[in-house]
């Protein structure tokens, strides 16, 4: 299954793009996307802890992803 992923902040910088597409065998869970992103990151640095949103709602690692879902990766942010 093709999963299109929106990347933000440091994750987008790591990939050099604000979007990435992954081909993953169905069924796909958020944990599968997280593992595939970690394996695909083009730098030797590990990705920071990530939060995922599917269709604009935060979800946990066991959440299923379906064809056409919008998957966003949100790294931790600092604020003041």
C-alpha cells in the first residue's frame, strides 16, 4: 500500500522534503510507518520522538492506516 506522509520541522529537514511516499505491505499501522521512516532517514542521526496524526487527529502506534488517509509526522516542538 502506498502511504503519503506529510513531514514537518526537523523531520522535513532530515528528508530534505515536506512529503515522502512509502510502499508498505497491508495492513499498515502507525508503528509500521514510524519504523519505515526511521529506516529511510537519509542521515545517520536518529529521528526524534515523533507524534503522528491521521486525518488531522493524533493517534497512537496501533492505529490502522487506510488507503487515502492523510498521515502527518509531528516532531517535538519547544515553546516559550
